[in-house]
C-alpha cells in the first residue's frame, strides 16, 4: 500500500507494559472541515493510482479536509481481510473499496447512500442492472459504484497464435470501431480452439483456483448454461440439469488448461500471457499493460474481445467495485461529498485514461470515452473491452443466489473446486453431492 | 585419532585387514566434505537465488532467459526500495518492535528466571513447568480469540488495538518470554550456589546478587536469549497479518508479502530485494554472534 | 543453608524496625513472587485467558449472538474438508519431523567428522535457513516454484524433463510444503544433534572399538542411546511447532489446490478471519489442543525422567 499524507502528523506510542493509548496530534492549519481516511483498491495497472490520488487531493483542497489514502492490494485477500477486520472491530477507514458481493455481505455496517445515488443517477443516467442488484439487496443503495477497479474479465487473445493454431481470426470476429461479427464464437468453438492450442503448446491460461479471476471465469461459463447452485429464493439447486451440463463442459475444457491451473491466483494468468506461453487468458487489460512495458512483442499481438456464447446466452465475467462508507465513520458528510466528486464524468474520464482503459464506469452514459478506441499497440486492442455494443450480458459469478450465500460460494471458489474435482476423475454425482453439502454449510447463520 | 589407533591395534591383534589409518581417515574426510558440499548447496541455494534475482530488472525476469545468472545486473531494485518511504516504514516498524520486545522480554524473563531457579517459594516448581507448557499453546490457536478480545476492547473502551503496530509489543512477549525464561533458568541453575553464598557473606542483598554476580556470569545465556527474542520478533508473520492492515503499521514480513506483491504481475526483482533486505538484520546478528546463538539453542536442551 | 543465612537478617530487621511494609518486602517469597509476577500476568492474560475464551467462542453461532454448544464441532465433523485438514496436518508434521531428524542427524555426523577448526565455518553456513525469517525464504521458494517462471523447471527443461507443477498438483504441492518445512527446520536438528554428539564421551567409543564393533554397531549401541534424550525432546518440540505452522502453507500454497495443503492454522485463518466466522475458526484451532496435549504429556514425562536421572 502507498499512503499519501497532506499534513505533518506526529504520533506517539507508549510501550506495551501498559495497554497502549493512541494519541495523534496533528497540525490542522487550514484543514478545518475534519479528517477523512480511505482505503482504495491498489490498481493492477502501474501508475493508475495517481489519478485517484490527484482527484482526492483536488477535492480535499477545495473542501478543506485532511485526507489519508491507503492503497490496499487484493492479492492474498488483503482487501477482504481488511474489510472483515474493520467490520469486526467497528473501526478503521471511513471509506473502503468493496468488491462484488461485499457490500451486501456487510449491509448492516454500511451507511445508506440513497441521497447521493439519486443525484448521480439524475446526472449520469442509469446504472448497469447487475451493479444495481449488488448494491441494493434490501431496496436501498449501500454503496456507490466505483469506476476504479470495475472490470470485465473477457478473453484477451494472441492474434497470431489463435490464427495459426486454432484458425480463428479474433480481429475479424471483433473488429475495431465496428460491431462484432461473433455468431460463430460459441462455447464449442472455444473448446476446439483450446484443444488445438494445447496441442501446439500454447494452452489457454484460465485458472481453476479460488481467487477472483478463476471464480469469475467459471461463473460466466456456468451462467451460459443457465446453471445456478442456489436460486434467487435460496433453494439449493446443485443437482439440476443445467449445473450438470455446465460442470461437464467446463471439466472437459479444463483438461486443456495448464496442469497447475488449480493453484493459480490472480497474477498467474497475467504471467502466463506476458511470458508468451499463452494463446488466451481471461483478464482485463492489466496483463496487456504490463506486457507493453516488459514484453512488447507479446503486447502488440494482444486483442481483447467478447466471451463465447453458451446455450442460454453470452455472459461475460464481470467484477464491479463499490465505494462504501462505514456507518461508524465519524465524517460521513465529507465522505459522501468526496464520492460525488469521484463519480463525476470528468473524474471518471481521468481514471479510465490513467488505467489505460482498465476501469469501467457503471453509469450508462460513460461508456463512450475515447480511451478504449485509442489504446495501442495494436490499435483498437481495447475497443471491445467495455462491451460497447452490449452484445454480451455482464454476469456476476454465483448470482442469482441471495447475497449472503453468494458471497460464500464466491470466496470459497466452489464452482472451480467442483470443476477440478470432476476433472481429476471424481464421478459427477459425487462431486454434486459434495457441493450440495458445502452449500448447506454456507446457509449457516 | 586414538580410536583409530586402538582400532588398528585391535585389528592386527585379531588378524583382520584394515587399510592404513591415514587412508581410511582421508576417505572418511573426503566423503564428509562431499556430502557437506551437497547439503550446503541445498541449504544455501534459495538465499543465493534471492540475491541473483534481486539484481535483475523486471524485463530480464520476464524474459526468463536464465534464472540462475544475471546478465544485466542492476542495483535499481535496491535503490528503489531503500528510497521508498513505505519500505522504510516497514523496516522502522520491525526494528522498533523487535528492539522494544527484546527489552520487555529481558525485563520479564531475567527476574522471573532468577526467582524460579534460586528462590524456593510455594508453587515455584509448578510455575517453572507451567512456563514451559505455555510454549506449547501455539499462536495459531490464540490469534482468533485475541482478535475478538481486542475488537471488544476497541468497541467498549475505545482503545485502538487493532491495526496499530504497538499491539505487537503486547503480543510478541507471549512468544519470546517462555522460551527465554526457560533458557535463563537453565543458565542460572548451572551457576554454583557458592557464588551466592560468597556474595551474601559480603552483605549483598538479592538485587545486588542478581546484578553483580549472576548477570555477568550468565552473560552468554543472556546474549543467546536476546538474540532469540530478536529473531523471533523480527520473523513473526501470523500476528501482524491478523492484527495490522494499514500500510504504515505493517512490519517487514507482512509488508513484503502483502504490499510489495502488487499488480497482476509480480515485480519479483523488487520482492526478492525486499526479502533479502528483510532477512539481513537477523543474518548479520547471526554472523557476528553465531557462537552465542548456537549456545543458546543447545542450552535449552542440554542444560534445561 | 543459604535460606538460614537469609532468614536471620530478615528477622533481625523485623525486630529492630517494625513495619508491615518492610516485613512484606523483607520476606524472600514475596520478592520472588513479585519477580515472577510480570511473567504470571503475561501468561495469564495473553495465553491462558484467550485459550479459555476461544473455548467460549467456539460455542457461539456465526454472528456470535447465540449459544450453540457443540454445534460448531458437530458441523465440522460432518465436513470432508475438516477431516482432510486433520489428516494433512498430522501427515505433514510427522513426515517433516522424520526427515528433519534424519537429515539433521546425517549432517551432524559429517560436521562432527571434519576437524574442529573447520566445523565452525560449516556450522555457520548450514544454519542459515533457520536464521532467515521463514516468511522471506518462503517468498524465494514461491518464486522458485512459480508456474510460469520456475527456476527448477528451467533446469528440468534443459535436461528434457517435463516441467513439474510444484504447487499446482495436489501431491506435488504437499511435497513442496514438506520440502520447504524440512529445509527450514533441518539445521535446527543438526545443531542440537551436533551438540549431543560432542557430549558423548570418547571412552565409550574406545570401549566399543576394543570389542570389535563396526561403524553401524557403534552407532546403534553407543551414539543413539546417549543421544536419546536430546532426540526425543527436539523431535517433540519440532512436532508441535510444525503441527501449528502457518507461514509456510499460507505463503506457498494458501491451502490450495482444492484445499489439499490446508493445515489447522491456515484453515482456521481462512474460515475464521477470511470467512468472517470467528467461532468456527476458533473451533478448528481448538481441535489442535487434544493432539498437542498428548505431545505435551510425552515431553513432560521425558523432562521429569531426565531431571530425576540428573539429581
């Protein structure tokens, strides 16, 4: 994490012989409107944090608030641990970044933000439906959708390798500046291509671990079959036909993944692509951004495009981030004011530019920024990243399950674990029985 | 050598054939050195690899041309880390915590060990065994209830204990004090009681016996205990991971593992540099005070 | 005799200047008690109390509002993952300690064999893995095992051997965790055994040689019995520490793949802190206690036996 301080702060610490008491005198000077501390997600794209820092400082100057920013990585579940610890201890930052199911999971500790959301929706237009679903489990807004960190984990393919070994021209399927011509891009095509590239020694680098990248990919595949482990009402639907079809397909596909995919974390697929060994990964453009710096010959062959279609639709793995205010925060009004500032069109544009097109704003009117059309090399590589023609549905892994159960399915990586077990030889019914018992465990209160 | 001589004498007495003494011994030596070299390679390979990787740029690492040699060495990683305020904060936190914990540990263990080894009072035997037993309740059992305890204290007494580095000053002694006390009891017990009596004859009270007689004699043990306490504090991972989350409160092990590993692609050159620099203080202390360190370890078992 | 010498001045003082305070501080056992008080407080507040509190926590439900008695434990007993964790923790601990003891023993012998002048140097080099903080060395091993950039696989590739999924395949992952565990811990065994080897009297070896004992018999009848105590204590200590280990698994595999390398500590962290279910995490950790208690009983017996042998 990197911390940015605006004022001098001396803090004293007493030794541990007595229970320590924190004393933090600081020079207030011109900062008379209070303090605000925030923990933001540490961006994968090098240098992207600076845009957020600049925007926060700009607001702080205007509002005369003393700010303290921490950038918390999601690697090693650090962000999740921080959220849990602060929720338990009921103390910590005022604002935190909450990914995917987390706002719903901490609904009791979050400050409702209906007031600012009403204003923002009026100014910027509607919010993506799945984002609204995640932030309003009980009918009121728990958190503000964040531009920073919200990402689609669609395929990022090697143009040359896909053409040579799989016979697929991804640039023709998803031409830059034009609507996609991707009717032939289905799950079956994906399976054949995976097999071909695997034989050629350039396997598809899709993880089967329990971190977000792996879980999001599995979630989209499952939804493409209409498979849900738990339905919207909370009934366990593990032993249903769509789940069987999805599990069967994904286990067959997984045989063409690298042998240690079950142990992959969020950085493994990036490394797979940058090292030149992969023909396709499912990742937002951060891998391509690092390849630009460290392996330019790989970067100029990368093309980000849409997901293949399944029997029940074309679903793209989506991971939204939210900015949430704890209800034990001592400066809620300042926090709300800051979040409004960060959700302005100009702010969003700056963040998207600084992240090289990685960040996806959730407001409908924001998807026309120039960044995506202009990122290069190769030119147009990110054009289809923000789903400009809405030809795929943004899916949230583990939905439509009720949030408290979904967050467990998600963080425990149940879908990928099922796939690994079945792929390694366990009979399907045994895997389903195991998954069912796990889900019943998630229902505990 | 006497063994070999007697063996040879015995051998010739029984009519068995032995090779010449020096040849046997030389072969034994050669095999010993051969295997020692193998084991040394096994044990030293990761630190050496850390050093090699720390001298590489991230381009060279990504290219993966030769992981075992540096072709374009650079000190860039070292410079970046040593000028990075975050990393220096980690270092400072670790140093502060370790030094203070060593002081606290010594202040608690030495008097306690003195009392337990020299003064017989009701329950002293049970206490000595009890001290040893607490070493067997692992931190991996205690971190969850401690977490909840500190969270409750935070909520009801408004004393910030979670996510502050000084909470480690409270927690680390639980790991260092029992073993240090045990070491010191061993050392103190081996000091002959005649020294006590001589000092008492000269009219010293208990405090003077402790400071003038015991501590100088048991100095090797004290140094060993100090080194042990420092090394354990420096290397701690679980407690800081569970109890500190903000960047400026982290100590080195947790800081490197959770914060340096940023971005989708690890910047492994920097991580290895960070890890090497983080391992440096214990290694340096070890290099200079190796004999005390080893004496301390073995004393726990042989003298205890 | 010492006590008599001490009592007299105290009584003398008490007679000349009567003051309750003086008397309290003049008494030996009070001073002794005061000197051990910080230790007692530390242990009571930060070790014993939390241990008892964790038992209380384990009886609560997930949101810590209701009392559920053995509910958490019954839930755990029905979970396949839990029994896998039990099995894995035990196998790791026992395997790792056996190999550590073996390697420590072998290396100690070699170090003992070479002339004493060189021993210090070799001892110093071979203890390095134990001195480096485990979190740092695990990072080095993590990079050595990396799926895309493993230096080991690079060597294997040069030898035309297929790359090994060090942390990706369940069996290899278990091997890797045990390997790193052994790498870190074997030097400790070596040092202890070396000290023990040095304390075996030469006369015993000479006597054995006179009786015509060969190398193996010398080992079995002289060395091992003399070292038995040290070996037992070191092995049991190490068993307990390895059993409760957290750092290595957490950094190397985070418990994966598919939970195949989880041990009690890491699974308790995953379930308790990452999963937000503190009572369940406490239950998992508590399950270590019976197993550790058995080990503790053995250690105690050994120590008492040694103490009675010595006195």
